[in-house]
C-alpha cells in the first residue's frame, strides 16, 4: 500500500499588500512542497477581521491573494486552495479549542501584546483569540507540517499544546503538527531599518517592496534603502542592511551569497542596489502578469474556490464531528 502523504497547511491573511518578505519567506517556499505533500493553502480572511477592515477592500484583497497564490505556482489541480470563511468548521473548532485555552497563555502571546499596543483603540477578543483560530485551521486537517516564518513559531507552539492538551483530556484526536521553518532561517528586513521585519503594515512605504509594486517603485525603494558604513558588498553581522539586500538579491536571482559577493567585489553600493532591483523585477514581473490575467477570469477563480471549499470541507467536517463526539455533544439527528 502506498504511504499516505503527509499533510501541509499554511495561510496568509488577505490584508493589504503582500510584500517581498511574505513572498520570499513563505509563498515561494510552498511551491516545491506540492510535489511531496498533500498541501492545503488557505486565505485566512477570518483572521483579518481582528483588525479594522474596509469590507469592500477585504473582498478585493481576498480574491487578489487567491490569484496571487495561483500566479506563484500553487496549483489548484494538485493542492487545495480555499478561503477560510467558506469552511464554517474553522470558527466552530475554534470555539471548542477556546474551552481548552487559558486566558493567561493567550495574554502572554508576543503578537497579541504587539498588536494590542499598535491597535490600542481596538483590543478586541478576536485579537486575543487569533492563535486559537490559527490552531483550529491547522488541527482541522490533521496537519503534519506547517510552513511558518519565525514570527509564527509561538503560535504554532500553542497549536501543538492545544492538540496535546485536548488529546490527553479526551483521548487521541489530533495530529500534533510540526513547524517547517525555512532551512536558511532568513527573514527579510525592512529596507529602512534592518533590525525590523519587512512588514506590509509599515507606515513608511519605502520600508517594503510589495509584490504588486511597479518597476519604477521597486527601483526607487531599493535606491533609497539604507546601507551600512563602508562600501563593500559583504554578508556580515556588522552589515545588517547590506546583508538584507544580499539576501533579497540571492533569493530573487538564485545566486549563492559567495557568487554574489564576487560579482559585486569592487563595485559600489549604487551599482549593487540597481542589480538588486533588476533581480527583484525579473522575479516579480511574470507573477504580476499572471495574477492580472487570473483576476480577469472571475469564473475560473470562482471554480477554484468552489472546488477548494468542497475538498477542505470534507476533512474539516470529519474532524469536527469527531471532536464534538469526544467532548460529549449529542449528534444532531438528520
Ligand atoms: N498567523 C499567520 C500569519 O500571520 C497566518 C495563519 C493563519 C496561518 N492560520 C494559519 C499560518 C495556519 C499557518 C497555518 O502569518
């Protein structure tokens, strides 16, 4: 008998712009996983509601992100691509998991504390509940592996704890998932401050490159990127800004750090930055074109959503029924 493929689950929020950091650190690495694993990629729209959204924008961003997934090579014929709110079990399992989550542990989450500071006027329960909903996303599909960036490791740890806690309280129910943190452990930093992560919510537009930025914007932002002392293009802890640009260059062009250092030996920061821009543009242009094409074919995107939701619902319903049974809820007669 053929071994059952391991399940991979991941998701991105449809909130505004997807940055180069999101792409290089996450989505780009998902594509090759499709060959080896049964992959489920979700547009996590319910998570987005934890900060204030403009409804029409959320709708648009959701379709944009779905099209982007496909443009980035996530194949709806191979993997399950779907929108979180289309599978009602996510919210329902989150409720059950809430009952095994402690206020204290959610209150301690780094991201909750950060977002509470940033959105002090809207510290809603959803913000605190965010990691429980994320655990529900993961556990519903009996996920083995979760590709996540460093900033999500704490949330994944919570998902593992909740799975183990539930299993020990109610008997074996959930697979305890493992993280799939990128081997190189890189993360893409802000172009204006290499000690901060590149973030799409950065108020300074020059701090990040969005995957949808025009060529001119990409060139301008990279030209304005901060650099370090000296003039040498070298990967080193005392050159955090140049190292970040080198990382972007290497991941975009496919060159190794050594190759890149050789290529830019004796050249100044200016030449280097324009080469980084060329590499980034060469990488994002075909994705932008494909995304644009896909967004014009609404019927196709709708069909992808329908198929994705149907496929995801099957597994989700099975898991939720099992959970409801284990906790003692009387099954509904049908
Ligand atoms: N919290 C994740 C982020 O902001 C997004 C997310 C939601 C997610 N549910 C998930 C990631 C499940 C992996 C698995 O990046």
